């Protein structure tokens, strides 16, 4: 397959610049020659000045009012409006860091810009006045630096001027051959969708401070470091090292006040770098992760990536471009989520705006979750670690939110979170409860913890990290369940995320008794709690109560015309083609709906999905979700149609999701995870190989895709027929595996490859 994006021109804007990162330090490389711009980010540079206090004075009374309005009065509109009183402060926003500017003379010819996904290196090759120049940029995880190099095939041909600029107020610091800048992020900021006469506010000594340090190593020529920047004249080759640090000291404490501390930390990182091993260490680390899985579809192409995308938009079929997109999603997760970093946010770790769309936060009613759909499935288990860290912070913060708002034990997290671990409904009374009032976002997030265990079979992780979070979420949910007149347990308040229903009066509301979405989530949470205790060999009263409550939840119902209910009443939806498919959670990412085990529910899910998409123009992350939903229904051609449309309309020339001026990286991550669902499924007690192979992909193979239970598969097919399949199990055991021509039951030893199919 192709492992390279390449182009004949520099990036015209930030969207199409090539992304690099190590989870902590991110860079977007434009590939310009005269004035190169490399846009930089640090994962822990956000607006804000420390954790905020939730000051809702009467949360339990508000909750009681909402329950009364729903259970006794049946007044959904009043209940919806009453929940506004539970809203706390808006979230803070992820911030840009700085831009590295590199000026070089000459007009380039024979230009080529590329990103090698396997090596994690962006390259620019060009000729000026007969001299061939080669540039490389990468962000090293082992050495925690960004590296930019340039070589020339004529000695003494390299002249450069380098400097750092920032959209934040910064000052230059120069010492001992190192050029640096220090500054602060805003101490307070108005989120982009709110109006303010002074939306970006700085206070001296407040906000997260940062420092970026730059150092140049040269072969030949002269280097001068001054307040204006770094100049290089007459060099044979140049290596630029850049490191950055912040004063962020953890979500629960105010940040450090002196950005010089951050700069000294960044300089210390530069001091520790061994230049002779730098590139080798980076490539070795990167390839070890990237090569764990691979998807091959059709024949590789030597056509520039942007031209391939245009050809698909014109009706062409390019299976290798789908495989490249699959690999790109894995690459992006490696670049934006590594052990010890913040979790990937709405834009991964790349952002150029001080007031980015939706704060570039963690949006937890699907978007954060979608970021991690490909992690375990495609062999990137380490990249999952930051999500666990995020959840532990949310649980700690969310315990106080649960107490203040609901007088409840356990922990809760609503729709939005930021680096300060906001867990309340945001908006201060001014945001729509249709998205703000979503009290089961933390419940959904805990499902990822149990899934991580199922892929990795790490009982220590389950015991020490996952189980306490699952139990805390279950404790909260159990305390929130109230009995209705029919003896069922209702979770109130409940919504179908971001989707209004229309009342008989014609007015729109969103808060109701338990939505189908919440039924799926709560059923799954309670089942996960019981499964975790069984694995760990423990038994608690909490699990006993959860199992009993699970049986008393409202059932998932089917309408007379064959759809799944979305709300307890079959309200008219405000948007029949709504982007969220929340009532289909039980099909994907949940596992309760399956065509072979629950055909009636699967048929209702199919009808719901057909109606939802009949007149829809999909957005990026919605398209990813649809691919998995169709895959779970064994509808490969409908999934392939979504993928073609996505590639035709919803990506930049560099394959990053772009919908107009909106960038959300969850679409890229989601596509990678959902494409895999067409090739391997393991959410039932039978592992399915090639369960929904599109006709557009007649020849191909995959290597290293994972199944729950600790299994790794390599599979090949030709003319749509399986030609080879092998598996390695982390633990020995008996497994049922569905091949395209029948099911087999196999006894697998631990750690040994077993051929399931091998044809000549």
C-alpha cells in the first residue's frame, strides 16, 4: 500500500499543512521555501488560570423540579428549560503555541512535498539555481524535540533566517547560543460562539505560561543568535532543534507563574539530545508502533494525493486511497496521544486559533470516544493511555459535580471537558440543554475502559484503573434512577444528544424520561461492572444492585412502522436526518444489536438508519459512524458509498477532515476504526473475518488487526474470496471464528501463529 502523502506544491493554508507530533508537541509543516511556516502546539497550553468552582446553589432542588415536571406534569418543555439552572461555567479553549518561521532565498523548481507515514517524517525537496535542497521535519517521542534539517548538494549553499512568533504576547530570551521566547496563554477567554467586546484577556502573571527554545547545529558556515532570531550563512547542512514546555502543573492546581521556568525546562531537553542518534531513535520508535498493523487494498499509486482525491470526487475508484486514509488515521493517533500526554482533543493536538471552534475541547457525547475507536483495534494500545488519564481526572472532578448538582455519590461528566476537567453542564444558563444536559457522557467513556481490557487482557489495568471508574459511574447512575408509575426505573434528566423533539404544541424540547441512548449506555455500564467483578474475582453489593436495576430499566421499543424509539414517546424529530445516531448505540459502538442474535432489533436499526440517511448530507464524523453501523448490519456497499462520499467532499488535500472552515479530527480517527469493522468484528462471541467486504475492494489484505480476547489476525483475499487467514492469541483458549464460507471452532495456544486458511 501507499504510506506516503505527497504534493507538487506547498500547502496553501493551515488546513493542508502536514501534521507531525509526539502527543505533547505538535507541528503543522507548510512546506514553503521562501518563508517556511511551521505552526506549533503544546498539548497542555490552554486558556484559563486553574480549576474553576461550580457555584450552582440549589442543584438537588432543580433536579427535583425536573423530575416532577416529567413524572407528574408531563411538561417536557418546562423540564428542558429548568435544567438550565444546572449549568456551570463554559469550558476554556485549547491554544496555539507559536510559529517557527524559516526564511531562505530563491525561487524553487522541481518541487516535491511529502509525509512518510511509516517514518513520521515530512520532507520538502526542491532546486534553486541548480542546487538541490532536501528538508526533513519530524517530532521525536524519545527525545521530545522537533527536528528540522536541510542539506544541499553544493557546499556552502545554505542561507537561513529563523525566528519564533506567537499570537500570544511573548518576549525573546537569548542565552548561550539558544534562541527562545516566553509568554502566557490567555487567563480568561470567551468561547468562539459567544459574543464579547473583549473576548481574549491576558493578565500579567496569570494563565498557563510557556517557553519555546530553538538551537541550531551546522556543518560549515556561520551561525549568529540575536534577539531578532538566528541567522545561518554559507552552511553545508543545518539541523534545527526545538523544544517547548509549559507551566501547567496539573488540572487541579493553578499553573506556575514564571514562564522562564518553562523555558529552562525546554533548554534542558535540548541539552540532553544526542544529534548522532536523533533521527534513528525517532524512526525506530515510530515504526515500531506504525508497523503493528497494515491495510492493503488494490495497487499503490504514484499520483499526488490531492489529484487522487479529485479523481475520486469525479467518480473514480481508488481502494489504495482508502488504505492510505486508514493508515493516516493510525498515524494521527500516534502523533496526538502518547503515554504521559493529554488525550487527543477535537483537533488532536493541532490548532491555529485562540478561539477555535467548540474550544477544541473534549466533547464527550461521541467525539472524544470516536478519537479512540481505532486504538486497540489497530494495535495502538499505548495510545489509549491518555484517555484513561483523562477519565481519572474527570472522575475526581465529577465526584464534586455529582454532589453539588444531584446530591449523588460516584461521579458524573457531561458534554464538555477541558484541561481543567470541567464536568458540569456548561453554559451558565445560556446554552441549549439539547447538548449541555447530557449526564451520561462519563458512562459512555467508561465503556472504553472495559473494551481496552477486552483487547489487552491486562487484569492489573482492570483492577487498578478501570474498575474504580466503572464502579463510580455505576454508583452515580444507580442513585439517579427513580421509579415511575409502572415500576420502571427512569434516569432523569435524559436526552438524545443534540437532537430536539417537537411537542404537539409545535415547540421544541429535548429533556425527557430515559432516552433509548441512555438505556443502551446504562445497560452496558451495569453489565460491564458485573463482568469486571467476575474477571477480578470479587463480589460487591454495588454489582448486585446494578444487575437488579438493569432488569427494571425501560425496554428498548420498536415503533409500529419498524423503527427504534429515540425517546420514550415517538415524538416527531426536529431533524429527521440528524447527525447523531445515538438511539443506534446498541448496534455500534455497543454490542446488544446483532443481525444473527437479535434480528428484530437489527431490522429496526436498519429501518431507523435508512430513514435517518435518506435525505442526509453527511458531515465527517457522522460519515465515520455510518460506516460502522452499516458494517454491523452486513451492508458493505452502503458503507463503501459513505466512504466514497467522504473522500469526495469532506477532506482537505492532505486527507484531514475539513467541512468548510471546520476541522474535527474525530472524523479521521473514526474512519480508521470504522473501516476496520468491515474487515473484522469481535463484539459477539464469534469473531467474524471479512463480514462486510465491499465489492470495490476485490483484492487486499490486512495485518495486525486485533480482536477482543487478545487475538491478532492477518488476512488476505483475492477476487473477493478469502485466500489466507492466520491468528496469534495472547492467551490460549477455544475461539469461534466465522470465515466467509463457514464457522470454525479452534483451540489456540498462547503466542503461536495458527493458520486458519492457507490456499496456494
